């Protein structure tokens, strides 16, 4: 029953990672099984139908709808550039002309003698999907995309905003408790992903955006700063499409939250390596976690991890690493010391399953199992 009470949060030094890369609608797949691809490489592409524009030509030319056909200078299927004359009429023995110009470039889809309207389809919108991570294509989904596999470090966060980003990982904090100051973000961090400490401030976010930082990984952020940067209250957390100039991964929670030592040390040990991050977060109906992926295919000295990289999750057991996700111990990380099977009564009189936990500072506590999150190693 441990899984039922404990949502998982993965922090893995080395594991097998698979990413499906699919188009929003059918298109062309550019990679084949066995191909070695870089994160930035386009593996599939398609075109979304262009926007539709409607022009009431009959009104503009002051003619009857049923007369529109003989005044049109283009027919359905023709492409007409922006500013070109689409239709024109003559009056008073041809001495006066009225014309209707194209507001945008597009293809004539239909001409209606009932409404006097012309429907124009703008140019198709190209859509490309990249590999997201350096790895090998192990499966192709016909006309849809590919499955990319890599061996690497994998860290999930609590919350994120912004889409996917790829860049070299740089460390700008000495430890997980250090607040990320705007002073440490320099022009040399352009196109980089930076690892901070316990808190990213609004000033630091602005500085990172100005410099051209692609992503930030940090322990916490203020909820008021989140409202400021988004311009609205987030509500139910479904993120990933925000256009804020960078991607942000929060590993611990809101407020000044010291990043877990294991997480900080692991990421710091990957300084200078290529990282792929995604801020996409979904709390309900199919949980999606923000993530950091650092491929390790060419890293030496990791062989000792391979024997356990595919080991199945054991769930919540004595010795498991957990993070408390509710007050009064919110954000604290520790090891499970006891898993009593019997229900215990809380101060609220509720009977629940609990566990014993030893925190990193040596303190002990008994907390409901529903109040912890399993950190899968």
C-alpha cells in the first residue's frame, strides 16, 4: 500500500531515460531507428493550417452577393499577395472603379454568391519537434514522431514554468542554501542553464532574462514573484507554455527553500555538461513534473551505477528518502525509520497510517504517510 500514499519524485544519478517526441498532427518523421541524435536536432515536422480570414467583398464593392463572381480577379485555389487587388467593380459607364485589396497574403478557399464573402487561408504554420535530449532513436511512430533513449542523470522538481530548453549547466551558488543574487549572473551565462541555491528573486529573474539565460534550477521562489512574472494567478498548476524568456525549475517549493543537499551536489557535479530541462507541470489528471535531464553516454566512472539503473521501484520502505509536503515539517527531507502497519490517531481524531522519519539535522518525527513524497533514487 506504500505507493498509494506516497507520490514519487525521482533524483537519479544515472538511469535510462526515454522521451516520446510527437507532432500535434501527422507529418514527416526525419529520423530512423538507430540514429544518434542531438537534443537540438529536428526529428519530425509538419504544417498547421494557416489562419482563416473572411472578407465581405460585396459590401466593399457595393454590389449584390450574386454578382460577386464576375467581379473577382482571382478564383478559388489561387494565391494572392497582401495588398494585391482581389476584386473590382466599374460604375457609370466604366468611368469609376471600386476595388477590394487583400489584407494578408493567402489562398482563396471559397467565394460565396449567397453572402458575398470570400474566405482566405493564410500561409501554413510550420511545426518542428526536436529530440530534446542527446540520445538514440529506438522507435519510430509513423508520421508522428520518435522515441529517444539516453542514459543520464535525471532530476524532477516540484514546480516549473516555461517550456523546454537546452544548454550547458553552470553553477552560480556555493551551496543549496544560498540565495541566487542577480550580481552573480553575468553575460558569460548567455544560452546557459544555471544552478542556484535556495531562492530566485524577481531581480534575478529579470537579470537572467536580460543576459539571455535559457534556464534556472533553484530551490524555491516567492509566490508573489510568480504572479508578477506571469501577470495572473496561476490557479490549478498546468504550466509549460509560458513565454517568459527562460525556463524555471523549482526543486523544493515556494519561499526560500534550501535545495536538498543530494540534489544540489548531484547537479553541481555535472557542471559544464549539456542539460535539457522542461518547466511543464501538471498537478491533476496525469501528473507531469518539471525535469532536468543530463545525458551521460560519454561520462567515465559511472559503471557502478549501471547494475541498479533499471531496478524496479521498491516503494516506501525503511531507509527510503522522503520529503514532507505539509506543515509543520513542510519541505524537510529525511530517511524513513519506521513503518508501523497499524492506524494511529492524529490530533484531528482521524485514524491514518504514519511513518517515522529522521531528518537531515538528526531530528525525528512521526508524520502521516499522505504528508510525504518519496524521493526515488
